[in-house]
């Protein structure tokens, strides 16, 4: 087993990445693909993914992303439970749309999050790209909560987050992670249209 891991590590090094980043890449892509299909197994797969990335982002000094992934772990457990038991009869949670009032709250909360998180990490830590990192952190928090509640618009926020995240991780030489977020971008787009199709076929929800 140790020999196999050594060979895997050597292969990753030759490709300019780390074994943990490769594993995070695999679990991350599988997680988002399962979520896009509205498959409950996306949640436990995602818990493995965020555990790996807590370590990766700490080493890269992207501390806002460390905090974000700790939050993802907590909401991952919540989302797993809520998808199974969040329906009106404590059954499977249906897909639903957000109201206009919800959207105002989302945008204001996201902007406030950027300012607060960005200011803190820019002034009190040695974080790199503090405000850009705060942007992806703040809106990812919103998207994750919306995902746990099966709000279809979570995919629109993920699309906006993924676009910026690709640039951040490429700049930080986390090239495989940047590619992962490019795949996330494609999957988020597919997820939106898949959920929209499924929502049209399900009974109306209030």
C-alpha cells in the first residue's frame, strides 16, 4: 500500500500537483456532479472533499477558504439531513425558487460578507488576494445554504463564484484546482437546467 501511494505521489509531482489536490479534485467533481443530478450521495462525497481542501487552503494561506470549507462541512451534514427530511411530511425536500425579497437579502448579505471578511483577512493576517478570496467565500456561503434548502438559484450563484475562483487558483499555482472549478462551472450550468426541468415536473411548492 505504501509503495502504491509512493508511485501515486511521484506521478502527481511529475504533473506539478500534489496527491491531496488530485484526491480533492476527484471527490469535488463527483460531489458537484451528484448534486447536479439531485443525488443525495453528493453530500457525503462533499464532506470528504472539504476535509481535504481545509488542509490545502491552509498551506496556500487562503484563510478565508479554510473558514469557508469548515462551514461547508457543517452545512454538508445539515444538507444531507435536510434533503432527506425537509419535505412537508418529513420526506424528500422538493426543489423550489427564491422570492424577490430573498434575492435582495442574498445580494446585500453577499456584499456585506465581502467587506467584512476581506477587511479582516487583509488587515489582520498574511492572506493573499484577501478581497477576491472574500468574494468567493461570501457568495459560496450563500450558495451552500441555498443548496441545502434546494433553492434552484444556488446554481446561478455558484456560476458567479466559479468564474472568479478559476482565476484565483490559477494565479496561486493551484492549477488542478483551477481546472476543477472550470468543471464545476460546467456542472453548475448543467445543474441549473436539470433542476429547472425537474422542478417543472414536480407538484407546486409554496
